[in-house]
């Protein structure tokens, strides 16, 4: 279900307040007893699913053990948990198979988001929902990795000829026919929503291996993961509570997180305000405790506080997706400190075409200027008619 489909009245509803409590890393059991006073159970479930926190709702209600929760509602939650767990296990199995094949072929890879983030933040690879597997490789390995994925039975959405022509998509996407399994390969050139270019070698150097079912899953360090998850939330205008809950869970579970290292990474990438925004959202909405030194630094960022105030106006109704072109542009610009840095960030995103901007049938031809022009036209057509709040 699209978050944007949620009705406006959820903005100040008891269902939204319940969801905030459940999404907290440490829900207050006394507050959760308020669930029993609710009557719009279908609305609560729809809101939880739209925001990706149905599992958090189920876990919190299980701990609260409120006798007033209808049995039918509990049954629906359980069914959705089972379906998500089965989907996650299927994706995890595919992830392990791909990592094994990549390793045998000498392609170093790191798992992004999905099960790796879930392990980092929750200690459970299936604790949060995800619909695909994201893998980071070096750009020089893309063609070899694509051929390998095809050999594994996947359909490549970006053809080898296009890769050879040097065109850069938003991600190198693959799907397994007759299934819902999707794998996306990323490189230092596709992760364009970081304000400054990534050093993929630094990511591999700082990488860690997380234990899952006697397997070691290679992924980003906790410090890189925090910056990455905040950048992902900002990319999507923080329109889902799940992404804020992930930040809260990460900070609660990873007491060993090196805040100085994370701040240095954010500074190198020009993502300080992006990270500050994520931390403020976790603090304000989910009562996440920040170390005093971090709190002082975050609270001193007036620009981040302004972004948080704006996000709070659309988050309950998932209206980030409906932001108009001007609103999107201003929001992106304000993610950076300084006017020139913000304008440069917006310009780079606006003029960096992806596969959506390639002219059909001409994906293999080098036409960067025409692709960039088509991107501007496409963005104007997609968002120009929307009214900013």
C-alpha cells in the first residue's frame, strides 16, 4: 500500500500516536494499553503497513498483552508477519547464493539495507520488511556481475550493451522470472543521493561481517550504515516511519557506535545535515536518547530543525510523495549546509539521468546532454502539477 494513500485525518489520530509508541526502540508498556481504547483497527493496520512498521506494532502489542485488542486484528497481524518472514527468508536465501557466486568469481560485494540493516539495527535479519536485495560492488565489476546474474537465471533490466556504452542507471536491477525476487546492484556511481561522491574503497576497508545462521554477511560498518540509512530516508523525504524507527533501533542497539567516526564520514560526504535530520526525527518522534555531545551538535543545526518541522507536517499522512517540484527542490537544497552547496546538490541530481530518462530504443547510444534535458522535462511533468503545502 502506498503511504501517500493514507487519509489526511491520520495526522492527529490516536492510531498515529499508537504507531509512534510501537515504533520506538523501547515502547512504554503503560502507554501501549491505550491501544485498547482504539476502535478503528483497520485504519491502524493500514497505517502500520503503509509505514512499514506492522512488525513493530505486532511485537509491541504482544508485550502489552492488552485483552481489549480484537482477536481478528491479532490474527491479521500474525498473518502479515508470517508472509513477511517467508518473503524475507526467500530473499536472504537468494542473497547468500549470489554472495557465494560473486565470491567464487572474485567479485567483492557488500550487502546494503535489507537484511544487513535489519541485523545491525534489530539483531534479526527478518525483523523489518524489505522487497529486494541491494548489493554494493565496484563499478569495474558491473559487467562481470551482470553476466553472472544472468547465468544464475535472472533477467537483467540494464543490458550488457548499455553497460558497455557507459550509461549509468539508478541501479542495476535484476528480477527472477515468475517470482517476486528483485536484486539491485549498486556502485559508487549509482549511489548519487550522497551529496559528495563515495569512496567505495573506504567502504570496503571499513566493512564488517555480521553473523547470520552460521554465515558471515559482509556489509557496511555501523558508522557508514547510519549515514547511509539517513541518506536513504532523506532521498524519500522521510515519508515512512520505518526509516526513522530503523535509526532509533540502530542507536539503541549499537551502543558501541563510534560517533566521532560517523561524524567524520558524514562531513566527508557533505551529509552532516542529512544525518542530523535523521537523529532529530528519532529523538523527537520516538524518544531516542542521544549522547550529550551529539545532542549539542545536532541541536545547533537550525537547518536540520527546520527540515524536521516540515517532515512532521506530512509524515503521518505520507504526503512526502506529493511534494511539488518547487518543494522538492527547496527540500533537497536545504539538505546541504550553505546556499552554493545546496544548489550544487540539486543541480547534480537534476542533471544526472537514469534509465527512466533514456530514450526508448536508444539506451546504448551516448547522449548525456539529451538525456539530461529529458530528465528535466520528465521531472517537471511528474512533479510540476503538484501543489506544495
